[in-house]
């Protein structure tokens, strides 16, 4: 088989499309043929290297995707050979509660804490897949798991979003942002968003954002507060230092800012009196409970939410995919097709 291989950290040139031995499923495992694997910012961080968080190399990246079942390992009889399944991005002990498994100390993410899915064949424990609904295209479905699970964890598990609340989604045309806009809308919230170009702002409006602001305009926090009558109850933040001050200014009294990352850096400034005088909360969030994934795909199957796929590239063009994402030229998600 061929797979994407990282043997050293660096720019996209360190991504190699190499031939490796075909894997064999062991007891309790499935041999899977990926049909589509999405590209996430986490893939960029794994490739570059993360200070203080060593990643064992070589590494096959790829956090989430959809596959066809090729063979069963010992003790496995389902899903059926030839059926299509969703490959879950997270993993932990087999006895972890699926309603809060992402809180376990040993929780890991495919492609970061172990080899991922950027390959023509993958072996995975059978309990980390579930059937893909028949009506969903696998290349579209590949863009769902990681970003929608992340957004679900932020909005529902951490922020406790309620119907009628006001939500601001930073970088709403990104993978996590486009998922958060839709999940907030489905939950009955009033949704605002920011984006850096008119094409991205139009996408946010199509997905359900009532007002969309240019986050390169220094006045956007005031504009949000004016439209939201004093600020938003929940702010979905994953950009980091480039938007942090504005995000805090747009947060209402008693509001909750929830963050899952920092694409522009790891450190932000915080003015403590503004935080405690207004009774505000800052919440960290990583991924979400695996029990939510089938629920998310039910919403996709019913047409209530949808993956946003900018384009599909052959997996052999993974370097180009990383370049596009780093240059901010992606609306929603990129998907890699290992069959091309």
C-alpha cells in the first residue's frame, strides 16, 4: 500500500507518499480501505512539530475519514465486508464511558498520538467505527467527524448552549467554525460569525449566521456588541492571539468563551478585572464524546447540517493540501482521496 509518511518535522516538503507493507488485522480489529480522509489544522501541527509535545516519528497523519471494510480480524463479524464505515478520530481505553471518553487521561487522537488514516489501508479496533448512513457521500462524510465532534464538545459539553442564546463563532468559514455555526443554529441559538474575506463571510451566512463581521476590521468587536445588544453569551474561539482581545470584548456579562486551539499562537493576554467583574468564564475544550458522533451523522443524514468541502485532492497531493490550508485558501475542509 501507499501512505503519507512524516519522518522529520518541517514544511510540507517533509510529507512523503511512500510504499509500506500492507497491514494485517489482529484479534478484534478490522482491515479498512479509506475512501476519503480530511485534512485538519492538527495535521499541520503534527507535521511542523509542537514544542513541549513530542511526537514519535515516523508518523502517518490523518485524523478522520470514511472507509470500506476489507477484512475481519479474529473475533470480529461486523460490520460486513464491503460496507462503509466512519473512522472515529479519538481513542482511549475500551471501557471508557462514550458520553465522556474524551476526558480520560489516556485519550488520544489518530494521526497525533498514533498513526492516522492517510493511507490506502488501515487497521482499526472494530469498536472505533460505525456504519455510514447510505445516503451520505463518503468523500463528503470524511469532512465531518473531527470538526463537528470538536464543535459539539465546545457548544454542548463545555458551554452548555441553550436555545435563544447568542453565539459568536470566530473564523466561521474554517472547519470547526463552519461546524459550530450549524450546530448552534440547530440548537436554536442566534448566531454571529467573523471571517476574513467576502467569500468566507458569504459562506457563513449560507450556513446560518445572522450577521458576519470582518475580523481584520479593528471595529468588529464593537459591531458584534451593537448587534448582540451588549455581547454574546458564548464565543467559540480557536484562532488565538490574533482575535483573543476582540473575542473577550465581544463576550457578554456572564458569558462563556470556549476555546479548542490557537492557530495563530499559544499565548494570549488576559485582563483579570474584566473577567471577574463581569462573571465571565473561559473554558478549554478538546474534541467531544464519541457517543455524539452517530447523533451528528443523523443530523447530516436528515439534511439539518452539512460538511463544507472546499475540494477533493488525490492523497498523493497531500503537500498541496497542507499548503492551501496554511495559506488560508480553504473554505471549510479539504479531503484527500487515497484511491486517486
